[in-house]
């Protein structure tokens, strides 16, 4: 039995990381996993959608870049919320604050972080975002594999 499903193990929160830039994705995954999160890694929206459908547990948080090829982060989140509205989103972008991306009104409990971000800044924001919603039981959800 994995730590995620063991009745005696602490609940591990699951994060779907969606970032098209491999170096940013790898470092971010390392930081999150080092903090104890289970991280599902996607190199873009299409792979994120496939992972979202195939993952048998609950995804607690989606950490996604806003600007990506073929589909932006907001469109991705909108699509995934039609399947399961129970996750929190942290949007990230490397574009300047003045571009308007950081000024978007992300509805609670969603958050925004400007790239580049510090390890401590990312972990604090993720912890704060996850504190707004209780841990979801991985066994209470049925997902259809596509």
C-alpha cells in the first residue's frame, strides 16, 4: 500500500505541475517533492489533461504556467474544472507584472506567483493555498480513464 492510501500514513497532497519549460518544471518538481508533495509533471496542457484523467487519486492543486502553446493556463483550468471542480490553482508567469497577467482577478482560492520565484516563496504560497481546502480522500472519487 502506498503512503497515499495507507490508513496510518499522513495525507500527502497531490500537485499537478504544468510547465512547458523543462528546466523550470524540473526544479519546481524537485522543490515540491522535497517538501513532501506528490507531484505529477506535465510538459503542457495536453499531457496535463491526460494525467488528470488517468490519475486515480484526488489532485489537490494545479500549479500551471499561464502562457503555453496551444492552450493557456486559464483555459486548461477551466477545462479541468468541468471534470472536477475541487482543486485549487496557482497560476505562474514569467511575464512582467505590468503586462496585466498578474492583475487578473483569480477567484478564491486560486493564487498567482510571478516567475522567477524563490523556493521559500513558492512553498509558502502552495502551503497557504492548500490550507484553504481540506485534504481530499483519494478513495472517494471515481475517475473515468480516457
